[in-house]
C-alpha cells in the first residue's frame, strides 16, 4: 500500500492511499452492504462487533452507522456466498 501526500492549488494537503489496484475506500463497506453481500442480518453484525469478534481496527462507528473492512468480514465469516 502506498500513501502519497500532495498539495493542491489552495495550499491544502491531502493524502491518497492506494495499493496499486484499489482505492482505500474499496476496502470498506457499510454494515448494510456487508449484511447484503454475506446474507446476514445487520443486527448479527452489530452483535459480532459488540461481542469482540471483530478487532477494533476492522470497524469504525460513524454517527449511528458502522463501516467495516471487507478483510474483517472475510476473517470472521469467510468469503461471501
């Protein structure tokens, strides 16, 4: 994975993270997206998070919603059907 800092015309600095193929945003999904792709209820995923099945670096709560790493989903539930 490569991180590149660049400066835009306004002088602001932003970070682009790229693994050579995918943007970092391709590595995360909402619980709704994960529940649909894995065929699970989102409450099942919320319970798995609160019970510690996911490592703290595999998810983040943003307001009332969660985002989760696809790699975390694969680690806990295997590849989606």
